[in-house]
């Protein structure tokens, strides 16, 4: 089982931040803002999926996963709270979160469903966030010039996403979830996630008045498709999820552990004195 530490992030999210907080780059700011807009609703869905899957386990498995599930819920609940605070500033800046409302409507489809279905959806999303986390931790220059407290927020979130990427997947497998449904949901969620991320990013840029600026599209090309870009570096590990023998642990967590070790002054483990 994976030992998951719940941490309290030691940053100030009460003080407002600049509109283009990510190094003055409109695209990178809009893209990260879009992702954050999905997190409070998404994290709650993941928590509920893992809770439901854990509850459905036979007693011996339930006990085996108990500590990991508590850690997963604690980490995701902390992410939800932090990004809700962050998103509050985005709302004051005039940005409109349409992603969350669409996600909430889709989640209603899982009411009363076999718990393996929301677990498969969660496992797919956790694969995406783990890939994003690995990429961002490997390319800290993406946050070059970003407001330090916000750079810390994103890197801390990434480090913890890498830590708990196994949980939903393992519970799905333990409940007898099959490969076919895992891949079916993965393909569906890929389309939904990419469509929502693109749509919300474009909406953010339109509200910001920077959608049609050359510098915006140049940054998008570099960030996504340039050397070390997100799409270029995550395409191959994205495909690995399709293998029958895939497991999230096959992607390392060294960068996550390095960041947590080197930035231990940025957080306090919950319950520590």
C-alpha cells in the first residue's frame, strides 16, 4: 500500500495576484487557470469514487486499503480547498468558470452506478494529472517568472498527484474491474478532458482580451508542442495506459519526492507538532 501524507500548504492565498501571474504569459496563465477551475468539482468526484469503491470491498481488502484511502481523501480535500481559494480570485478578475458546471451535470450520470465505473473515470483522470505533474516538475521553466506562492502551489499539487496516482487504479483492480471498461472510460475521458481544457482556456483568453494576440498563440505552440512541450512529452506515456499490463507505478515518482524533500519549508504534515 502507498503511504500518503496529508500536508498543509504554507502560502498566502488571501492576497490577490496579478491577472497574468504566470510570468506575464497570457496563455500559460489561462491554461493553468482553466485546470484549476476544474479541480474543486473534480476532486470531490474522485473522493466520492474512492470512498464508494472502498466501501464496496470485502472486509479484508477494506482494512488493507484503509490508511491509503484516508491519505488520498485528505490530499484531495486539501487540493479542493486550495484551488477553491485560488479560483475565488479568478472570479474577482472577471473570469467565468463554465467547466465546473458541465462536470457537475455529467457526474449525475453516475448516481447509483456500479462503483467500478466512477473509479475507472477517476483512474483515467489521475493518469492525466500524474502526466501533467511529471511534466511540470521536470520543466520548472514553465513557471519561470510566476508569482512564487503560486508556483509553490502548483508544484506542491503536482508532487502529491504523483504520490497518489495508484489509489483509484488499485481499488478498481481489486474490485474486479476489467481492462475493457478501463480503456473505454479512458478514451471517453480523454476526449472530455481535452475538450473541456481547451474550451475553458479559450474562454479565459477571450475574457482576458488576449485570445487573438500573436504572443498568446506563440506561447501556446511552445508550451504544448515545442521542445519539452506538454503534448510532445506526454503523448507516449498517455498511450501506455492502453496496455493490459499497465500500472501507474511504472511511471516514477522521483521528481515528486525530490520536490517534497527540497521544499519541506513550504508545508506542514497535518497532525505534526
